[in-house]
C-alpha cells in the first residue's frame, strides 16, 4: 500500500474532493508503518510519521503521505499537461484558467506561502518540471521547519542531520539477496528503523549485557560503540596482509592487514574501513553532520598514506558513520567502482546500487550490535 494507489485521483480531481480519501489512506498507511516499525509497541508518534513520510534524500523513509502529495499533485498535473489540454479542447471554447485550477492554486499558496506560484498561472511561464519543483519546495520547507514544529532536542536534531547525509538512506532501496548475505531478520530491520526514527529501545541505566561495564542508554548510543563485538559487528571480512601497514606507536607487529586490497587501481590500493558513531560527545551546539566520518578519514590518511606511498600502494580511507553517511574519499572510491561495473555490464536503472548494497552492509553490522543488547521483550 502506498500513495501510488491514490495518485491518479490526486492528480485529476480537485483537491477539496479528495479530503476524505486522503485522510483514510494516510490513517491506513501510518498504521501499517507503525506495525512494521514497532509492532504494536509504543513511541511511534507524529515525529516518526513525519520522518517516515519525508523523501529519502531529506532523511525520510520515502513513504509519501497522501496529504503531502495532494498539496501539489493537481496543480502539477495541470501545469504539466497544458499543451495537451489546449490541443484536446481547441474547439471547445475553453480557454485559459478555469475555476478548478484557480482554486487549487489558491490552496497551494496556503501550503507554500513563500513559493512564488505566479508562474503557474500561465502556460508560457509554468516551470517545465512542475511536479519536481513543487515537491522540492514543499518537502524542503517541511524539513527546514521540522526542528521548531516538533521542538526537537539537540540529539534529535543531530540524528536528523545525519539521516540527510550523503547516501545515508540508500540502503532502503536494496532488495535482500540471501546468497550474498545481504539480508536481515525482521528484528534486525525493525531495530535499524527504530534507531533512525529515534524510538527508545533500551531500559535506561541497565548494564550492557555484552561488555558488562557500561550503562545502556535508551536510544542505543552505547550499543553502537560498545567495544565488545557480538561476533558480527561492523568489520571488514576481507583482510589482506601487507607488510608495511604497521602502526609505529604499536611497533610490535610488522604484519598489519589492510582491510581490503584492491588490484588494478593504477597501483594496488589498500582500503581501510573505519566506522564511527557521529553522536559521541554530542554538544548542545555546533553539531556538524558528517564531521565525525571526515575526521576519521583524515586521521587514517595521516597514519597510513605515507607508508603506502613509499611501498607503491595507494591508500584509500573508507570512513562512514553509523547512520550510513560516507566520507568524501569513500564516495569517490564507490563512484569509481560503480563506473567500472557500469562499463562492464549493462545495468538498466541499476543506478547507484553499489551505494545501496554498501549501505545495507553497514546497517546490517549495526543491527547486529544493537540487537545483541536488546532486552528480550523486544526481540
Ligand atoms: Zn557494552
């Protein structure tokens, strides 16, 4: 179920006639998402629904609500098909603006008072991609005012910024493939969604069941960076020993493996994976999404790039945070991998699947961390 069921109606009927249908569809959709995420449990409120129904690039789950789409669908559809209407109605004596469209424009002006919709009242000035223009304007406005609308705490604001990070939400588009290990259990997927939708999962002040040292916090911040791994945390599977990646401060081992050794990258390339939790030491002000991953990236470069270069290897830091946002070098690396894939096989509409698959792997690792510490009632 989704807004697609109602799209034709939203695009072709006057908005006020769709009110009832919009309410019903949204009630059902919200209930369905709530069932998937919390399975009858508490804490799925207006904020979670708002987040779920935002586009993915703005940190949402991309499950659009009929109310949002209904705000612009009719006007967009009319503006888009203006030429066609003129052609069909050329002998019917219908010219220019009709009251239906005028009314819909006025309604739109209420939802988007800051947007200049003057261009929409004339065929020659209407934007060439009206739906995109209006959807962008509406959702950007909603995302911008989310902080005030829901009186978000500093942590909530920070999480929202993280969710909007580059490629952070792309794992949502991935279709599970069991043979590649790219699948999650229902509990794992649900836990990831709860983490992202800021739903409390843990009893506060209970000892972490894995390390037995630290206290749990309700949103799972400790679970994310607890040093004890439950066997399947975020870690690289492929470890290739190279004899020059020694940490000079450790000094003992001369064989430190590169997380991943890539051949045919000009020179061979050592890829070093680093996952960080962006919310560690969150301050009241001055939180910058993506900063933790970028810092981790430059730290790794300082540490290893020289040794790699001296041994005719390229060093590639691959830093990401727990929300799946990637540091610039990681994006460059995957973009190149993606280009190679595209040039070797035809992937119609396969756009960006490399990022999605990688995002899924990160989230799967995170899910293992979180689920291992869940109280049994939530399993
Ligand atoms: Zn722990």
